[in-house]
C-alpha cells in the first residue's frame, strides 16, 4: 500500500513545499498536536514513521538504508507538506534503526528535511509519571468521550525507562532528557527549527495554540480542526504515585527539585 501511495504521489511531488520533522521524547503532547496537523489539508502527517517501519520489517530494519527509505516516504504526500516524528532518546527510535540521534539528524540534512519542530515538556518528571500512568492503565491516548479514572502505581526510581533500555536512575534519566534536547539544538543550529513547549503552548493555551504556531512556521493557512484527545493523566503526581515521598527525597537539593509539586 505504501508503494502504491508513493507511485500515485510521485507526479505532483515536485511541487511539495517541504518536509517537517517533529522531535520529542514522548508524553509531551505530540499526539494531540500531530492529530491537529493531520486534519490540515495542506499536510500529510505520517506520525511515528519509524514505528511503522519496524512493524513492516521487524529487526531487519537495522540492515535497511533508513535514510533512503525515509526519503521515499515523502512521495506519499504529493504536493502537500510531508510530516513525521522521531523520538530522540537513544533507547527510543535510534535503537529501532540501529543508529544514534546525531547520525539520524545528520542524514536528515541530506534527504530534504526543510523544517524541524522540537517539542519539549519542561517538567520531565511529569513526562515520566504520564508514561507510567499509561502503562498502568494500558491506554496511551484518551479521547474526549472517555472517563479518566485515578489508578495509583509505584515507580522504581532506580529503573526509569520510556524506551527499550532496562532503566536508569531517576536523576540519570532527567539529565539524559535535558542532554538530548540540548544535543538536538546543537546539531540543528544551522537549520530552521521551531521550539514548542508543552506547558505554555499546549497545556496552558490549548493545543490549538501550538497548531497555529506550526502553521505559521510552515507558511500554510490554518484549517478548522478539532481536538481529539485530553490529558492522559490529569491528576496530581502525589495522588498518582504511591511512592511519591521517595521521589521527593531523591530530588531534594538537586537542580531538578523544582519539578516536584
């Protein structure tokens, strides 16, 4: 089906205005923003592209020329913007492809990426809690029609993982996410990049605000869109995490203490 879509999109692909790549670590509003972008008729949003590639090829994807495979997907959008996402921690999409974020982004510069979006959640602790809340609930995304129930759980602060790794300590994970965001900005310092913050651009002002910023950045008209998701974990961290006192003690006196409630 992908091959057929590439074939049908090829004749008009020369008029494609660009390719947008959203970079993030997950649990930061990426799905709600991607859903809004997908509703815009001027964008073909292919979402978590390399998850799809893994579903197609399994572990054989590591022997694939992922840069050229990624570039071929651009044809699907025809004369629209093509957009997709990449999770930047080493045990996330880099492990799927058998590469590093640095190597992947250097390849992106060669295959025609024109616009980069760095989506960050300032409070990484809430990102962690949201991830474990979704695992515990066995649901990653919540629609407006669903009722979100409070379910308490425990987090092993010595084995934090949101990818394929067996885990690292809470402090190590928080620092890793900070370093990953800094690395992306350093690698892309000569590229067009839009930074979006979950707290100010999605949570406080509503996801439509972030959507408008992306449309302006891409130079396309805003279309009428509908928000399809609500916060996956709207409860206070102290009410959700059973061993929250342990987290408080671990972060007390560190540069990450501000992330506590």
